[in-house]
């Protein structure tokens, strides 16, 4: 099969590398778990483990989706994280100290949908939302210093980002102590189930990693996170589901519940009752609890969620 697109790794020597893009190409420093025939590994310390993905199998033409913590530039412009950027023949892509050139026989335009992901269009849509919030973040920064905490959190959130992708979600934003992901329920009926499955898997990942992380909440108390899943209508301002572009009660509630989960004896994963009702077989749910969330006039109906046996 002849490749319809390729990237050229710029070099100071005449021997530039040319790498074909067969549907999808993941570019990064490690690209763990990905098919190596569809990876471009770059030995660049400024490149993230999974830095960006180029997709030529999307309706409408080739695109780039940034997955990095360090940022990507296309033709000199830094792109938004998770925002699909249309690529055209000759586009220059910069990541770390590396420069790539994209080559394709035809120009691409921004697609309306992507296979295996949930990019939202402008307007109103129904979302399943997951927020994860680090317990005692302020205490940890006071104890270990902001730089040390930021390094550990960046590593952990990088793993969570890859986990979101495996559960077909989209990272919307992460700010210091919280990570926010969304699934488009209007496009995908399985969105609530995928979101809840991710929250449970994310809790297990954090538990498994916390013992080897270089920071603790307190002596002998490992890093923990509270997780919340909600479902509801949201106003989306653009194709990238960045947090500042999504507005709605479901988002606000998810942040409030995540800040309550795994604290004061509460379970680590809280799921809004309507989200649990939309995915009854995804988890083992506890009894409905009424929680008073800051800034809300009425209590929220939530359930604890655990993996099914």
C-alpha cells in the first residue's frame, strides 16, 4: 500500500528521515503501548513521551492533535492541546528542538468528526464529564516545593492522558491539581460508560503509581486523587473542548464533587445518579447519597462506584 502522506525529519545532514503516515502516526519520545510501525520516536528530551498524533484516516483530510505537556507549533503558531489542526502539504511542525515537515498530495480541512474520539463542535451538546482532583495539593507544594510537585504531577497526568485516549475520551484541560476530560454523549451513546470506566481505571492507576512517586501528602501518606463523573448539557465554544470553552452545570458539579471525593471518609469515585443510570452495568454502585456542593442551591444525588467483580 502506498502512503498518502509522510513527515520529513529535518536534519543538518543530507540524510533526512522520511516517515510514512499510514492512517495514523504517533510522534513522541517513547510512545509506549503503540504499534511501532505507526510511531516516530524522537531522542529529544524536550519532546513528551506521547507528543502529538497525525491522522490521515479522518473524514475531511489530515489533522494533527497535540497530546503534549511541552507544546507543539505548526507554522510557528502554538496549537491548543487536543485541538484538531488541519495539515497541508509543506506545513512545518516544531516540537522541542526538533522540526518536521508534513508532506501530502492534497490539502486537508478540519473534519467534523474523528474516529475513536469525541471532538465537540460549537453549540450545545450533552457531555459525560470526568474530573480528577489531587487530595492535599497545597500541603504537598508547601512540603516538597512547587517544582518537585509539578514534575511528579506532569508525569502522572501524562499517564492519565494516555488512559483517557484508551477510553475514547478527550482531555479538556489540566490545571495544577485537577484534570478534566469529556465524552460527547450526543455522538456516542456509550459515553457515560466510557467515562465511568475511565474514572475507575484512573483511580486504580493512581493507587498503583503513588507508592513510587517522589512526593507524599504527609509522612507515609501517598498521593491520592478524588474522581467525579457527571452527565449533562454544556455550551461548547469551539472545536477544542478546552475548559474555558465549555460551560454548564455538569462541569461545575464535577469539579465540586471531585474536590469532595476521597476526603472525610468519602469514596474515591463519585458518580452523579443520572450518569450511573445511563451506564447501569459499568460499575457496582452504592446507595444514592445527597451531597451539598458549594455554590449549589440543592443537594447533588451521587453514588459511590467500584469496579464490578
